[in-house]
């Protein structure tokens, strides 16, 4: 992929994200939905501003890598595992025959 096409694609992706995400967030729909809508609009189905599928996949893989890195930076494991209300731990709740639930032994 030539450098000019790479820079043009980067500009198109960033411009679409900068326009769509705040617009959707202001409408109360969430910025992620704005990113999805921007991708649909600039994609090959509507405006066709993106290049080949392989080029788009390389941008997507890089974006996912950056997103996972940022999630890792924001994650606080001590808060995550120290909280008894976390959803990552199973509650060990068993259902009784009458439909009511009973907590596992040692759990209130």
C-alpha cells in the first residue's frame, strides 16, 4: 500500500470518527454506535471511500490492538477482584424444585 493511500485512508477514517461519534453521543445514542454508522457510510456499500478489504482489515486489526491496550491501561485488578459485587465471579446459586433460589453453602 503506497504511503499516499495510507495517509488518505487514515484521514478518511479519523474524519468520519470525529464527525460521527460526537454527533451520536449528543443524540444520546452512544459514540460506539456513531463509529459503526461512520464505518457503514464510508464503507464500500454506501460511499466507497475505503480501499480494498485487506487494507481495511489491517486498519481494523490495528484499531483492536490499540483498544485492548487502552482497556488494559484502564483496568484496575485490585478493584476488580476485591469487590464482592463483581460480575466476574460466579454466585453459585442453585434453583430449587419450587423455583426459588438458594445460595450455596457459605454464601448469604
